[in-house]
C-alpha cells in the first residue's frame, strides 16, 4: 500500500516541469532585456535581442523541416552565431553538434554521416575544410545537406559560400515570437559531441537537457558567479559545449565576449577593454599568459577569475597566474561528464601556506561538483574504493546527474563506460586523506619501468619548473632492460638555450633516479584545438628518440 505522501499528490503541469537550460535565456531576456549579452567587435547585442534571434533560428529551422531528434551541425568559432546555436537549435527540438574547428575533412565527414546531420551552419573561416568534408559526406551517405553560410560583418574573413542561404537570411524567415516548447522529457538529447579519435573513429557523446542545465548551475555554484559576469570566450564552444558556459552565462545574465583568435595579445586586450571578470582555458592557454611579454600584462586588473582544467596543471602555472593577480580555480572532467564535474575547492587555511604548497594543493582534481552525486577512486577490478592514503592508485569514476546519456549508436561502448553503475574515466588517481582526488595519469600513460609505476604527470610537473620549459609531455619509450623508460618532449621558451644534460640535471634534483627521463627531445608539441597535448603522436616518435645514459 502506498504511503500517505503518495496518495493524491501526483505530478502535474503546475508542480513539475522538465529541466532545461533554455529557460535561462528566457528568464534573462525577461528580467534584463537591455543588458548586453554578446560583444563581438563593435557589435553589442542585448539579452532581448539574443532571445529574439534564437527564437527566429528555431522557427526557421522548423520551417525547413527540422524537428525533434534531428541533428544540426555547426562549424563555428566563438562568435555570436555559436552562442545562438546553443539555444535556437534545441528550441526547435533538434540536437546541436558543434564540430571541432581544427579537424580534417575526413573526420568531419564521418561526424556528419554518423550524427545524421540535416543542416550544417558554416563560418567563412572554415569554408575550405567544410567544402571537402561535405563532398566526402555526400558521397558516403548519398544525402544532401542544407548548408547555411554565416557572413562575418565585424572582421574581414575571406571564405567561399557553400550554400544557397546565409545565416541572416535564415533568421529573417523565422518568427521572433516563436512559441518554442520546453522538452516533454528532460532526458531528451540537447547536444552531440565527438571525442578525439586517437584510434579508430571518434565516439559521439550525447548530452540531455537535464545534465546541461544542472552542470550550468553547478558552474555558478562552484565558481560563486554573481550577476552579470563578463565572460571571455577563450575556451572553444565546440569543446564540451564550452563546459556548459553558454547556458551558465545566460543563467546569470552575463556578457559573452566573443574571441575569434586565442593568443596572449588578444586575451589581455579584451580583459582590459571589456572589464572581463571570468574566463576558462586549458593549461596551455594559461601558460601563454604566464609567459607573455610584460608589456601585454601592463594594466591588467587584479582579481580576474580563471578556470583551468585538463590533466593536472603544473604547479608552475598556478604559481605564475597567482603572481599575475589572477584567481585560478582548478576543475576536472571529461566530455562524457559535460566538461567539469569536479572542483578543487579552496580551503581558507590554504591562504596561510607558502605559494609553492598552495599551488600543490590547488593542482588536485578535488571533490564533486555541487550537483554531481559522487566522484570516487575505485579499484576497477573490485569496484571498491581504494584507501584514502594518497598512495594507492585506482580509477576515477563519476556517478550522478552530470553524466552523458551514452555514446551514439554504440551500445557496447556505453555499457562498458557505465559498468558497475559508475562512469569509468580511464584516469588513474589517488584519494588523499582529506577526501581530495589527485590524478596521477591516464591509464594508458602510466610508464612501467622495471616493474615500477612512473606517473608521467609527476615527471612533467618537475619539467615545467625548469625556467626554460614552456610545454612538456612525457611518454613511455621502449627499453631492452627496463621494459619502458620516460621520454620527455619539450618546447623551450623563445631566446633561451638549454641542453638535454641541463634538463636531466634538473630532474635528478627532484625525482628518484628511475623516474628521470632517459631521452630528451626538443620540438613543438602536437596539440588539439583545446590545447591538449596529443601524446599518441609522441608515442609514435618515442621509439626513435635517442636515449641518454643517466
């Protein structure tokens, strides 16, 4: 028999509605209609104007036959149409597939086919690669795509028109008062994001409305974002949908400062011109800022808040950003968990320790996001928690609202990812006695030398502390005696000279002998569009790297 709280207390339209981040836009447009929402060159677009344009986009897409469950792919930089895509496309009931702007035509063609895109919105900057991708996709699928060309009015961006309709012409077809509907089910797909395909084809990660909204709210809570932040788009919006920040900024009626090109000069200029309060970026971007010429840093206000993610950021970056006067917070996550799903919450007592120790504490992956149920370090064989001793390694796993629906058309991979009722990250870590997770490595990046495990992240952190090193990556190099030994690939700061012997001597001061790299390679490191170093490319090279007797 049902208990008294289940009798006559059913859900109804008045007391229950699906959660969606689209309501954040509607609210900001209603309450702050004249507040600036988007800055792009000389363009200043308010929240009411943005809402109207998103409704036009949704209406126009429906007029072209786009509806529930249809995929709309976009090849766009961090510009106003990309902001609008995060609302207008799902308002039509469709699914947004934001394509990685640095991929090759073959990879893009695979995504267009696999995701069954019906519409493709293209920025002129990427017309060359998209022309080839569309040709390949059409040949492989036999399908036609409705191609929409964005016209860039603020900057001189050459490019070929690929479709018969421009973005503004499409919006002109739409109704500015379009009565869009909240999804019937919050489990409805909102976005499709493809992981980096290092071996074989990439996997399509599917997000739902509930997760997108919940992670946006978690961003607000875990970063203590006040009303009307000024947010600089240094992070690509195609990457985990900008860590859900298009929806986060809408929730706080902030300003989206668009940025076509990510470099130190443009970042510092934008911070000074627009009074930027918040930004997100991978460690490589923060490294650019730390090592930028002093004249670019002049006049930059103190207190700018930055989020840093990726693998454990080197302590040298955290130290460097603090010296710049920036307030850096470390978050951790993956595409499969909507970007950040854990945060290194700062404790008050950390203010009393020296900067080196504070950087070490802040470099940890931390604790669960507000609206995530759990982050744990488990033994993947037994699915039991490892001891919280800061030494025993296990795999980082997540459980809760901020986890993908699964991989598109890949039930096997989805089942494996959620084995045992947890999402398996593939990252190896320890649990510290204070409950903070510290990542040691990707499972595939651990180096086993003479039976001993070596964390590439630990070695990289030491390498970053050398004054000449601007970027570092360590991978396993085959060794006839030890099985594997560390091989370090390094980018050196402009104007500085350093030898392999110098690097080895530096490492010996901070690492046990078996952890010291036996091969040093100076080169430009291969990176993804989000600044992540592509270690799979370096592993290919490691076999030919010359070893050094240490």
